């Protein structure tokens, strides 16, 4: 994909640009999308070229556009400047902050991460609830259609995990807007505030899934999460098992 694809629409962007943006550099971190740092006068922006939505189970560009607008309005994500649902082009303001990972967090950062997710879960966004069973089945369809070498370990768990997911969905009653991908690369800190990036997997769902991902990706003990959020320990452990399974499926599809 040409890096400058999409720049011709700059006059339609929701910010007062006086000149056509120029690409400064490609940004690292994206495994499926390509992102670029732009400059126009004194304003820095990020432009994302997204992979086709049909290649990514769980991605709904119409929902993503609605969610991005609301979370950016709430100050939970960089301000949205432009989004094109059909092409996957998305432009936001650039947050010139610091990255975090599990090696440099303390209790205060964990508090802020949990509060950030809680603020997301409280937003009333009219998007569908993610069907986890169907989401997982789409992963398996991609794996089978791509004729991947059979991963016997993954294959043996297909039916037991189907049952586990079915039971989990039936027992998880706290539903809200979930980011679904709060990995370290998707969080940036500026001053005392944290922002979440990359909302293409966001949907309504059991909020425990976000805390499961947080525990796994940030190497935070389950007890640390339970101390801050009223969750059933067994439900959180089940959510972690499902999240790790989803990660394995994603890696298998991308292999």
C-alpha cells in the first residue's frame, strides 16, 4: 500500500489544516496495519492504513468509527481527526508521550490502567455485543481455508474450548464496551494521563475480558486485579484462559 494513500482527502479532515500533511516516518508496532507520523504546520498526526476487515475476525469498521468518536470525545483515546470506514483509513492527533511495559509499572500505574478500562466500560456506545463463539469459529475458518499445517495441540482444544466459551458467556453478566486489546503497545502515557490506541477490536462484551488481557499482557497477578475490581476470581481465570486461546488462534492465522 502506498504510504501517501489517503492524504488527498486532507481538506475533509476534522481539524484546521492550512497545508497538505507530509509523512515524517512510518511508526513501529503494528502487526496488521501500517501507521505513519504526519506533520502539517505545527500539528502532528497519525495516519493508519488498516488491513482489510474481512481478514481480521471481530473487526467491524462501522462500529470502530462510532467507538473511536466516542472514546476520543471522552478523552480516553487520541482525538479523532478523520475516519473512512470503507478504506480503513484513520487519522488521529499524535500523543507525544511515553510508552509503558510490564517492566516499568508500579501500583500507581496499575491503578490508572484499571481506571482507564473502567472508564471505557462505562461508556454507552450503541454497538453489538461480540459473539465470542462466532468470533472463534471465524478464526478456525481462516485457519482451515489457509491450509495451515495442522497444529494438533490447538486442534485438540477446539471442542473443550468451545464448551468453555459457551459456559463463560452464559455466566458473565457484566457487559460493557470492551477494548479487547489493551496490550502494552496500545497504551501511551502523557503526563499523568493514559490513552488507549487501536480500537478496531473493540465491541461490547463481558468486561472481565479486558481485565484478563491486562493481567496477561502486563504480567499483573490476578490478585492485583481482584484487589481493584469486583470480579469473581474463577471468572477472571476463565477469561484469561479464553484470552490466551484467542491469542494462539490469532498467531496461527498470521503464521
